[in-house]
């Protein structure tokens, strides 16, 4: 038999857990990114990747990211564009497949 105290505690734990999980997801509306400015389309694609894949970027907001640097590189035999972003400690990176122009990865930086 569950006591009232146990029921309250279970409900409280579920509430806290749900709150923490929802606060980790980005609430950014990627549609607010101006896709017509320089690098706007790339920033939009990175934002969509973050939101669609529930990538945690807190406390940074992917709607406000800027590009620090872009480098051509190779990853697993694919030609990629490594996009270094202005956010998050040492700077997060997005990986874009040069052939398809799709974001294929996101690397969080070290603290």
C-alpha cells in the first residue's frame, strides 16, 4: 500500500524530471533566422539539426549562433565542411556533408 507521502514524492520526482528534460531541449524557432544574410542558410540548417535531434546546447540558444570559422576537411572518406560556432565554451562545431549540403553531425566543445 502506497502512503500519501510516497505518492507525493513520486509525483514530485516525475515533475522535476520532466522539467529538467524540457529545459534541456532548445525552444528556438529556427524560422526567425534570416536565411538571406551571409551564412544565414547554413545557420538555419544547423539550428534545424539541433532542434530536430534534441541536441542539448543549454544555456546557448542556436537562434543566436554565429560562425567563427569554416574549414574543408575529410571525415570517413567524405568531403565535409567543419563549421566552428561562436557558442559554448571552446566553440561547438557542426559537420556538413559538402556533397549534399546536409548537416550530418554536431560536436559539443570541451568546457
